[in-house]
């Protein structure tokens, strides 16, 4: 989805916005485990810049990064995530997506039929019956 930032990206931008230029080690110490590609991706997108004039590369947030950090998409993302988290943590969360949807009559009948493995039928109740071939070519099971 275009415009929505991953939480780790938001954390990096917030840290750089508040603390100014930081090394990768400083960012990792502040936000926790950081995928190697995150800072590079932010540079490519123009949200941060890298200062190579110092011994260790220092990263700073750019005006584009500040705009992204304060943008409407970020506020919407946070509110949706907070609402979902609150619903899951509350006692009112019912897990509606986990219930089997109602469907047409007979749609689940196949779950009562056996699975064929080689020359045997494996039934859902655990029975295994052999498949026999008659001399007429008709296939039957016992």
C-alpha cells in the first residue's frame, strides 16, 4: 500500500527528527533491531540523508522525511493499528474472522469422504480400507 510506513521506519524517522544526526549504532540503540536495508531504503526514498564526511556515517531526516512523518497517511495508519490492538486486547474481541462462514447446504459434505493414497482409502474417522479391482475393471472398496 503506497504511503503507509512500517513501524520500524516510523520509529527511525521519529528518532532522527528528535535527536538530529545519528550513526547507525545510535539508531539501533534507540529503536532496537534494525534490518540492514531500512536506512538505505529511507535514503533512496529521500526521507533521510547520509553524511559521509565523518568517520562513521551520520544520518539526518530530510524535509521530505519530516513531511512523511507528520502526514495524514501516518495518522490514519496509527489510528487503525491502535483501534485493532485495543479490540484484540479488550474482552470484547470476538475473533469474528475465525468463525466458519455460512454457506450453501452440502458444501462441507466432502470432508466426510475418504482420501485415496495408492490402493487404500483413508477415512476421516481413521479407518483405512483397501481398493480392490474386479476382473471386469470395476473398482470397488470393502
